[in-house]
């Protein structure tokens, strides 16, 4: 047993060995779960492989492909992610790499002309991943568009911003629904549909601008069109959380638009998650990965794009943002990616960042349909969240932000408990905790994430 495991399991009788007396323990940090106060339902945790990133994975040997799929999707071997975010293409061509091809690359002759859709059954490798995800049990598929095709916009391009021409609104809504229909033919039921990504930014790749008012107006077109095929509308994936508040507020202020938006989603790139969105509908943190200039595999090196930084951001999204869903950006990419996995095309190998294990500490154990419970921690160094799964198991996530070990007593539901330690040396290292009673003592390793699961 490692030193970290011994520290994790230190019972009260061993506290004098750590320089802590039983009397001191009475005043030490305590964590108490309030089983009667439910804060929000959890839809799940997810990731994306848009912009043809699956082509990198599929170029690897079959055995390595399976290893990566296990790391993403297996609740036993990996993260058990349960939401897949798909990118709806808008480019007239799928070449070169990084472009997502449109299902209608050419203007059919105007917004009221019969559509000329095309489908290759691959969708930049996303169909393959969706089918694999379904085999692992994923049922939540979120298809999101970065832009409409260029001929539907005032700038004539799917890149560099531009806005949707009013006369193309219905045709664009039909286009989005048709994308979901193509997936249905492949055996994949798209559950959620989005029509814009970061509508508050203009970038050199696929992008399209909407003001909050324009987004609310388009929702009135897309909503009934999507509802006829059972799709739920997500809006608006703004680049900043504060910016998303403006989109959410505009939709909530319009009784017709509000009717059609099932989920409000934002990104914390421009502004961080610092509070809830102004809605009583489900909220997703639908895309984020930390900024950085190099590939990073570390747990806690102060870079701001290590595993510890991801764990902190997940905690903030769930607590400050009251997010019901959490979707990381790339599951895998190449070069200096801040994704979960790096693909090395030259050697046909891959490497795993501690970012994956930070996410897995939550996603493996907190399953879709869980609820977040109120929890109190006396020590301000501890960032704590608690959850109850639909099957009755309880999960407590404890992020120790201190550079020193913290001894605490945790009060949960009674039952058999296991602690999973994630830090520099461990990735969900499991250790059974003694006893069946709800009160247990444990010492948390410095700068670590401990996941306590009670069954």
C-alpha cells in the first residue's frame, strides 16, 4: 500500500502518529451531506470530436482505438462519458482536415427551392464514434452547428462570422432537422439540436453571429420544426458565461421563444462561470478546455491547464453555475491540444492527460439522472460536491486545494464506501473505507481529488 493510501485511510486512533490528537479531531474539518436538500438534476458529462478529430483516432491500430474508446466511454476502465456533442458541418467541402462538410454544399436555388441534401454516412468520423458510444450505453447526442452554409448568410461564407439571412430561416431549420434524420438512418437518435456556437464571436473558421434578440427570433422557427421530430432545442453556446446570460434572458423574456428552448448552454472562455443563468430550464456548460501553449499531462503544475485546473472548473460549473450537464471540448486531438488525449500520428500512439482523470472522477460515478445534494464542509480549503444516483448510491467529490493533508470526518448515508484518489501519482486509485456507519474519518492528500462512493 502506498504512502498516499495509508494517509487516505488513517483512522482516528492513528491520528497521534500524524501529530493530531483525538481531541483536536473533534474540532477538525467536517463534511456533512444533507440528504433531504436536492439542488439540481444531472443530465450527464460529455465531450466532442467535431472538426474531424475522429480521423486521428481511426488512423491508429484497432487495439489502440479500443483503448481510447474505453478511456472515454467505459464506466469501468475510463470516464464513462454519457453525452456526445456532434458538429453539424457547413463547409462546401470536407477537405482539408479541420473542415466539417455540409449536408447541402451547394445552393439548391434559393430558400424555397427543393433541397439537395447529400450524405456520406461518415460525417467526418462522427457516425463511427456515435455508433461506438451507443454500444457503451450513451443515449444523449447533442448535434450543434457552428454556422449555416455560406449561401444562407450575408457574407457568403460559412467562416468569418456573418449573419443568417431572414429569408433562409425556415430552410436552415429544415437543414438542421435533416441532419438528425440522416443520423436516424444510421441508427442514432439525436436528442438535442443547436443552431449556433459562440454567436457572440467572429472567428476565421466556421462561425455565425446572432444577437440575443435574433437568437430568440430564430428559436421560434426552429422550435416547432424540431419538435415535429422529437428534437429538443439547445441555445446558445455563447463564448462567455456572462454573455450567455444575455441570450438566456432574451429567450426567457419572450414567451414564444421560451416555450421552445429546452436547455440553455454556455461556454466559459470569455467570462468564467460565476453564477446561475436566469432560467429554471436545464443548463449545460457545453464546451470548455483550458488555454495553454503546450501538451500537458500533469496533475498540478500551476500551468492552469493541468488536471487540477479542470477539476476546479468542473466544481465551479456544478456549484456556481448550477449546471445540469458538463461537456468538455476535444476528447482527443494532436500537437499542443488541451484535450483529454493526444494523438501522435508519426508513431501511431497516444498519450493521456490528467485532465481525463479529473473529468472521470466525476463522470464515472455521477451518472445521468443523479441529483446534486447540499453538502457543508467546515474547511475552506475543501471544495465539495455531493450526489445521489438514481439507484441510490451516494457520491462525494472532495477537492483539497491545500498544499497540506487535511484530516476530516465525512458523514454520508450508511453503506459500504470506497475512496478513489486522483493526484500526481494516482488516477482513481480505489481503497475501501472501513465500516458501514455514515460517519468516517479520512485524511485527504494535498492538492488532490478524492471521490467517495457509498453503496
